[in-house]
C-alpha cells in the first residue's frame, strides 16, 4: 500500500497538480484514524475541470487520472476505490475489502446498486459521486466503520440516511452515539426548487416539518436537503455536536463545485471519499 501511495504522490508532482486540496471534515481530522475528502471542481484544470465521473460524454482517461490525483491527496490508493451504481433510492450495500477496485478504473464493474455504502474493512475506499445531490460521510471511530451516502430528494425522503445508520447498527453494532457525520456541498434550499411530490413525501416523515425542510415562497416550493438529512441523523440517535456541515451550495458556489442545476446535465461530478485505510 505505501509504495502505491508514494507512486501516486510522485505522479502528482509530475502532473504539476501539487496543490489539490480536497474538502475535509474538521471533526474527522481531529478524531483521526480515517482518510477522507470531497473532490472539487477546478475550472483551471483542463480539459475536464477535475471531474471524476466516467458517464458519457466525459473523458474516462482524464477522470481516472483525476481520481488517482484526488485519492493521493487524501492518502488513498485510487485502485482501492469502490463505487456504487447510484439510483436515487434508499438501498444500502456493505462493501468488503475483496471488492476494492470495483468501479475504480474505467470499465470496472460498479460495486453495487445503492445510494449508501458501508464498510468495516481497511484497504477499501468508498466513493459516491455528486453534482447537487448531498454527500454525507459517516465515521464510527470506536467500532471502525465508515459510510458514504448520496442523497437527492428521492433518496432523502425514502430514508437512505436512516437505512445507512440502521445497517451500521445491525451489521456492525455501531451505536449512533459514536457516529460522526460530515455533510458536504449540496444544492441549498434557495436553489433547490422542487415539485409538490416532495412536499407530500416529506409530510409523511415530518408532518409538522419541524426540520424546516420545505420552504414555500408564493407558488414556489423548495427543499432543504441538509435540514432533512440532519433530521434523520438526529432522529436515529446521532448527537448534534457530532454533525458537521460544510455550508457550501453547489449552485451558488458553482465555481468550486459541479452543479447539475447550475451548469447543466453534462457538467462533471465531484466525489466524496472515505476509507479506514491510508495515511492519517
Ligand atoms: Zn444555492
């Protein structure tokens, strides 16, 4: 592992991309024992602005190069990435070390069809991909379990966050009390106009909208992904002081983040990555 990381670090130097700085959680960094980060959009990095997605029409070779560089910047070997096929659902998958590399390099098979992925193994790095949908990284430092969640409105209202926490508990005996949560850049409630189906779905979860997740301005409805997912975390026993929010909106701050609504469907994706392995 260490030789691979050294090789990737050398690669960074060769590529003159020595200053890649992923967004990281202060809470995770302070706690230690985990390698993680959220990649960014960098308009100056051409041709693809530091995109990490392989979906057409994007350049897979360039995206793989960026996955390697971004991973190295977090102390992670890109060959150990495990990437799910995200379906805007609430399904959760357990990822094992033997699945490291599934969905990592171009052409490799994605690890599972799921919007939440969990591992208790070292040597595998979970990665979800985003362009407005909320990324959430979870870390249980005592039990040594990590998770990555991709939450747009559908995954949010169908309970992907709850399912992830409950699977961490049922499979790995992770007490929500020890879970640290990092909520990354997502489209903000001012930018995220939604249809009445979202309000209907949310009203079944939080009838009085105590989370303040639905915002109505005249005829316009919008949804607060951060508030809604925070509500799920707290309802399932995560301590409020263990929840960290990045505060970034992908659309308002589109110069730093890929945004489907801001830049259109052909824009790139950024990745949220977490691993129990790596250079801490
Ligand atoms: Zn915004």
